[in-house]
C-alpha cells in the first residue's frame, strides 16, 4: 500500500507538471510544487496513526493584551476545571480538565463528569494575558485502557520529557491512573498502553522535589472510589470511616526515575491536628476528600486538598514530603459550585492559586478556571483567599 501510494503520488505530480509545460513559469512552478506536495502527502499518509490530532488553532494568539485578571474566568469558550499549573521553561502551563457541554445524567458515581479529553494552555507571563490555547493534548480514544471520565490531571517534567498523569475509569468501571509522555509541554501526549500498575482512585498530583525524587499524591472519596481501597484491594462495598476512626488520607507513591511506575509501596498520608491526633472520619471541615496538591515553601512541604461536602480548600504541612502532615487551616473559601480543586505555583517570585468555580454556567459540571494571588504570613501560614 505504501509503495502504491508513493507511485501514485509521483505519477499524479508528474502528469500535472507535464500539463503545465506550455504555461508560463509561475504556473509551471505551481505544478512542481504540486508534485512535491503530492509526494509529501504520500509519504505522510502512511504513517501510523498519531496519538492525537494537534489543534494549535489559538497558538497564534500571542498578542499580549494585558495582565492576567484575577478571580475571573480565564477561558470562556469551553468549560474547564481542575487546573494544574506548572512553570516549564519560564512559562506557566495549565493542564485542566475539559468539562463537556453535554454530560451524561447525574449519578452518585460522578457520571455527570463525563470528560473525554485534555487541552493545554499557557501564559508567557502573568503580565501578558490571555491564555494561549494549545489545543488537544490527549483524547480518550488514544488511551487503550480507558473507558470514560477523564478527571483531574497533572503534569511533570523530568529527564527532558513532559508527563501527563490522568485518572479515568477502566473497562471494569474502576478508576485507574494513566501516564502519557511528550517531548513538548503542549503535547500531544502518547499514553502508555496500560494504567500505572497498582494505581487506583483519582486526582494525581505529581511533585518533583529539589533532589529530583518524584512523588504522586492521589485519591478521592465517593465517586473517586478511595473508600473502595481501604484494604489495599478493591472492594465494591467500601465505606468511608466515621466517628472515632481516622479519616482516609491521600495516597503517596514515589515514582521510578522514568516517571512511568510506582517505586515501592503506596503509602497513606497521615494528617493530624495540631495536638498530633489523626483528623477523624467525621471531621468534615478538615478531612481529606479529594484534589491533593503538594508544594514546597521555605523548606516545608504543604499538602493542600478539598474537604468535598464542606467545600473548603485546606492545608497541612510537614518537614518531609511523605508526612505526617499537621493541619494548618483553610486556604480558599467555598466557590460557586460543588467541587473545589486547585494548584499552587510560584512564578517570578510571587505565588498563585489556580482553581475553578461554576460561575460561567451555574452548573456543577460546567466549570471555569481562575487564578488569584496567594500570600503567606510570617509563620508560613497561608492567608485565606476569597474566590470572588
Ligand atoms: O473534575 C472531576 C472531579 O471533580 C475531579 O477529579 C475532582 O477533584 C473534582 O474537581
């Protein structure tokens, strides 16, 4: 087939060139160009299918029209959520979920968050909005193991490669975490054929420490299925802990140097109150629900997360990336909409929180990402942010 197309391209280009011979030079040049294009088309049409079709439709939007607005939707032509922001190569890259216009019916398994692809956005600087849309980075059609619900992703860079981590339900309806790689921060990303072995639940957040060691923090309750893994194996009957029991912590897994596997056992992050007692299962104002994020400030590791049904973003700190973490307080007051999910990033000496709300649509599953400044008190505590 490859050989046939090549010959066909040559013949067609050649016939076109012959037709043009009596014509004036510009037309002749045009036909020679057609010959080249025909052959080029031939040589690309037989490449194996690419992982995704790159649609950099808006990358021409380089024009800087002013500072990035705070607490205002950053993207309004599509719905976006769960923004993971990172500084790569001096720019801010944002990896959000892409909420659908038409979602499946609501269920307590979160079916109404039916996302199918990821897109990448960037900012050349915080003084230079709007966001640049780099198009599709990964589509569920190119993830062999995934069935549905591509929820909150994250990205990381190591050894010259960019990695996109993402949860999705496998063919058995169980959330797993996948990884896809690209030489570019904007993708397209090529997914590994299988999820990360041993992975489960949702909301991966990957933190690469100063010594190059990478850790994944993950997990989420209810539709995120973390309660189904309390024994280390999946149980459809899993329930979340109640009064008198410690709440479930997010999971922590060290990543192998190639960033594609877990290195050793998955651990549970211990989150304790200032007296050293585990946060209890019924302490819904402080317990971990979903959306973990890790950042480091002045040598301290900050584990921040959503309290789910009470709609706060809160944080706990440790002098180690693996904890135990001591609860410190609230970080973001409740947003419009049920879910609250964030990332924290330092850029040009200032700190920012990226988050989402439902202000654009008024619907819980059609969200929009926003950014706000984040500041610390002298004792390392974070000043509470109002989302509006
Ligand atoms: O976007 C789907 C889910 O909603 C995320 O995985 C959760 O963190 C919540 O934001």
